[in-house]
C-alpha cells in the first residue's frame, strides 16, 4: 500500500503481498477504523476497501516525494469521531479529515 515513488518500496509489507493482504483482511474483520504508519518520510492518506491508511512521516530524516512537507498531525478524539488536521511548518493545513469511531 505504499505510495508511488516511495523509497522503501519492496522493503516493507509490499515486498510480501500475501502477509500485507492477510493483515488487511484481519483489519477489516476486526473492524479497525484506520491505520496510522510513519516509516515513509512523506504524508499520504489512502483508502482500500473503505479502510483509511495514513502515512505521517513528516519529521526527522530528509523528506521525499513531490508533495512532501515537514508536518504534524493533530487528532481530536471524542466518543463518536476522530478529527485530524495535518499542518506544515508554516502553519498551513495540508489535509483535514474525519473518521468515524465505529
């Protein structure tokens, strides 16, 4: 599920699609509402079978990708929803979304 141009492509779960796909099915079966990861030094939000995958790796090592920016993600969790804002180092919002806490 790594984004196009990811430098670790082949070093992460995409190197073993059978394990990746089993994990994805397990996430669906157990009603996981979102997957957060960081190893890639970029920001991406992808969706597969209605399950959001969020890569938030905007600090530390040099960034890569056309849209990469140093960033933070702020989560606001309440009883029914989780709101997310992704903000770059200049204070500009890169992304904003709402997840349902099923």
